C-alpha cells in the first residue's frame, strides 16, 4: 500500500499516467475503427452488444497480459530465424538472417488478417452481388454475432500486444499501466457508439475506414519484418484523409437541394 500511496503522491507518476492514457487512446483508434465497421454488419439490435463485448474483451485481455508482464517482455526475443539471400551487385547474393520474435509473428498474422479483411470488405462494398456471403436487405454482407466477436478478439490480441509493449516502454509501474489501460478502454467504449453510427450514416466513410485498415495491416506486416514506420506518419495521413473527406461531405451537403427548392422544381 505504501508503494501505491507513493505513486499517488508523485507528480512524475501522474505525468506518466496521462501520457500513457493518450498513447493508449491513440493506439486504440485502429481497434475502434475495426470494431465499428464489423459491428455495423450485424443486425441493429446486436450492434451495441457486439461493441461492448468486443471492447470488454480487449480490456480483459490487456489486463491479463499486463499481469504476465515478464512474458510480454520476452515476446521480443527471436524464436524463428530464416536465411535470406540479399541481392547485391558487389557481393553476389550474401545470406542474411531474418529473425522473428513472437511479437513479430503476432504482428505478421494480424497484418495479413487486416489486409485480407479490408480487401474482402472493399470487394463487398464495390460489388456485393458477386460475393458468396449472405446479404442483408441493403446488400451488405451479413455476419453472425459469434463470428464478429471472434474476429474482434483476433485483432484484440494483435493490438493488445502492441499496446502492452508500449506501456512497458513508458513506465515500470504496473498500477499506472493498468489504470491507463482501464481509462483508455473506457473512452473507447464511450466513443464506439457515436463512431459506429457516424460510419453507418456516411457510406463514403466506410471506404475511407477500410483504406485505413489496409494501411494499418501493411504497416503491421512491415513492422514484423523490422521496418518500423513512425506512428506519427500514419496518423497524420489518416487525419489528412479524414479532413479531405470532411470537406467532401460538407460540399455534398451544400449541393443537396433544400426541400423548398424541390417543391419549386416540381
């Protein structure tokens, strides 16, 4: 208890907590977009439940992983080494080793899953009649509640590992990590409903969000191979694209004739 009381009285601990909350929220945006898109494919009565269950599982998973902090840290140690011929005009084809840790393998699997999921959803959106999935009345691919939760859980694992490793790198105090995760996931839960409704009400935003998922998947794959793309570049690109789409939505709204003008024309 004395250690916890010391953290509460420490300004450095509060600064670390606030910084970590911001980082966790930023890292959780990707997960939140995925949950929103996936929940919108369910019947309307099940969407809120799917979001709550999916985000709740993310919270439980992250708290469990935080409790096994030593195991999470060990995920960065190489467990798979593959020889790879690197083309070089001067030295012929020298062999180099590609080393993968469990974290890399998890990121690779998650990145491939995101690329596949985003590509298939883009295909559904572009030409839903050619897909073999069951379709709802509006032509969107239908999805079972259990299947949605499984897919959300798969991505929860990927984003949770990345989130926990970020937390470990920023502070050594487990209570601060757990408090930051609880607050960040709580904010995600509050924001999930409005975000999902916004995406559902604006079909063009769905394609933009799927493009984000495709970019995030490619970034995870690159990260698994040791090519680290700064997060600032990714979120700056997402913010710029979102701003452009916001301008497009405003332009479409201004071009839409008013009800009085419609009656005059008719």
